[in-house]
C-alpha cells in the first residue's frame, strides 16, 4: 500500500497535469466550437487515464507499441470532438 503522503504527492501531480489539459481544452473550445458538447475536466481526466494506463501496460506487457497506439486513439477522440484534424 502507499502512504497518504505518497498518495497526495501523486494525486497532486496528476491533478496539476489534468488542470493544464483542461485549460487547453477550454481554450480550444473558445477557438473551435466542438461538434458535441463535453466537460473539459472529464476529458482531461480521460486523457490522464489513457496516458497513465498505457504507461502501466507498456511497463508490464511485452508490447512496445501500446503507448503509441493509445495516444493515437486519444488524438482520434479529440479530432472527433472538434471535427478537424489536429495539427502537430
């Protein structure tokens, strides 16, 4: 088990990242109204879940492509929400 202190540190790091993603999503919504309404906080949490889950899978399974595949799916989800290809 992890201690409350470690849980708070990890939780704080994740929440900092999701808060940044949420802000970027809000900026994107203001510039490019999405095809369907969505909750930026929830989608930011989804992104973190995909990233963290892919990280765990990459570390535990013998498949080096898991991380890249999951991040591509995440990008596709954003493209579907906004109805346009995201430029990198």
